[in-house]
């Protein structure tokens, strides 16, 4: 659950949603001293992508 809102609510330029999600997640992990983040983005026609990031 993203406490800061997802890519649509933060308003990135078209085609930059993935980058916006990644930067927001890394910033949130740094602020909260978190270690892992799960990033998920939907795609058209039932597609989607997910990635797990680890802050070291």
C-alpha cells in the first residue's frame, strides 16, 4: 500500500509512470528507513509488471 498515492495521483508525464513509481518508492524507503519495496504497474490488455527493490 502506497501511503503517498500511486502514479496517477502524483501526475507524471505520459510514459513516465514507472520512473515516477520507482523514484517515489526509493524516496519513501529512505525516509522511513525501509528495506524492501514492491512496485506494481498495470498494463493494457491484462498485462502488468512488478519489481521488488531493496535499499542497501
